C-alpha cells in the first residue's frame, strides 16, 4: 500500500474501527489509542507493512516492536509463556503490561517485528478502542509508540498528526489516553523475570513488585532503551526548585511552575500529563525546560526514567 499524503482521521466508532481494520488488512499504517499511549500499528505478519513502520518513524531496524493481540490465547499462539508469566496473566492480562517471551516456532510474524531475535514482546491492550480494533482486524498488530523515533510519545491524536501526519494512512481519534506513559516491560527469558522498562503497570501488580527495583547498573536494557529518548526540542534540567534565566519551569506538588504536572502532587496525574506538557512546550517554541523533583516511588520511577532520557545529551 502506498502512503497517502494526507492521514485520515477516523472516529473511534464502529465505522472508524472497520475502516482502520481494512487499512491494516491492505498493509497500511494506522495509529490507535491504547490505555498507555498511541501506537503506530501494522499487520505483524506483513513484512512490507512492518518495514513501513520503521520507515515512518525513522526507527533503527535493530529495535524490535511490541505485538498487540486481543487476548491471552492469541498471545500463546505467538509466544511460549513460561509458568511465571502464566501466573501473571491467569486472571486476565494485566493493564499496561508487556511480556518478553520466546517466539513460538512456526509463528507467522514478520521477522522484522522481533529484529531477528528469538524473543517477542507481547501485550494485550485493554482500552475499548484497541480491543475493538484487534477484534475487527482479527490478527496480531505490531505497534511501537506513534512518534518519530527518539521524540516524545503521543497521548492524543493531535500529537500523532504533528509527528507523523502525511507519513501514515490513518489515526483513530480516541481522545487522550488514560495512563499517559508506556507499558511496563518484563522479560521471561531467564528463570527469574527481569524488568526491562518501568511503566504504568509497576504500581498495580503485586507480583511485579519484587522485581521492579533493579539498581541502575545491573539493569539489562531493551534494545530501544537508548540514553536519549522522549526528547522535546527544548533542553531539560531536572530536579529544579526554581526557573533560571530563560527557563520554563514544569512544577509538581509544592513547586509551582509555568506548567504543572500535578499541583496536588498526584503521581498518576503527573504520568498522564507528562508527554502532553512536553508536546505543549514544543508547540510554544520553548527552548529551555526545568522540571521539579518527582518522588522515586510507584509510577514516579517510570516518570523519572522518561525524564532522565528526555534530558540526556543528544547526538543531533
Ligand atoms: O505502552 C506501550 O508499550 C506502547 C503501546 C503502543 O503499546 N508501545 C511502546 O512501544 O512503547 P515502543 O516501541 O515505543 O517501545 C517498546 C520497547 C522498545 O524499547 C523495544 O526495544 C522493546 O520494547 N522491545 C520490543 N521487543 C522486544 C524484545 N523482543 N526484547 C526486548 N525488548 C523488546
Ligand atoms: Mg517509544
């Protein structure tokens, strides 16, 4: 399918979902909301469609994609879930959780999805729109976050259009996403599960708590966990208690700023707003951002992870 110069903006209703499923079936690219962030979806079995994701995002081909499926059964058809993983999903796939497991032999995934590895990242998104799309499409959807590689993730259809408009076929507008930060990624390739990325699920799942506090030095990383990521145009100074000359301050709790993550110090509210504020700063042409300290607890760990990467030195 050739990329259309204009990106269709679809409503999150039955007609929009069925149009989106048809585009995916033809090998097109459709951005869609999940409970975490917007994903840029393609048929995970279609080699050309998956290649088009990497092209639209400018994503390095060594960085594998998460495969989204409708339910645990569909996940088991693609990956081999060890017992520890099975126990996590026994009562339904937890919200915002991605599991890295061995690929099942004979799975019909495009090899580009896993970047040639023998493992696959699997996720069952629970938002109504993502579920409806997976049911209508009736197949696995490969989807990274819907943003140009290295930039800020999208939590609204507007963010998607600003970053990828004209380079993808459609976006389903389901409004702002519920959580605002990406899924938690846990690897089950070793006997003990390993946390690969802090995310929205870490605070919600009891079983995850015991392995969600790795030290910074011994933490294995996902191929995509590059130092600079989630970067707005502005430079970022962390743990700021006040704005210096020329800076726009993002406040939290008692530190009030020009923009605010959460005046009441609510970490979930801060997670929901973080990427939206970074997009807003870009839109306003801000060149220097300073961000108030965020407590390193619960989802605050995921917020700080994103902020550290957003603040990291960039090549370009
Ligand atoms: O919430 C989310 O996870 C969103 C929504 C759209 O599902 N997706 C997302 O995808 O954040 P992406 O591509 O931006 O980040 C996925 C991360 C990357 O760091 C990638 O390297 C890692 O998952 N990953 C994918 N497959 C992997 C694998 N087989 N082994 C290890 N890491 C993997
Ligand atoms: Mg991403």
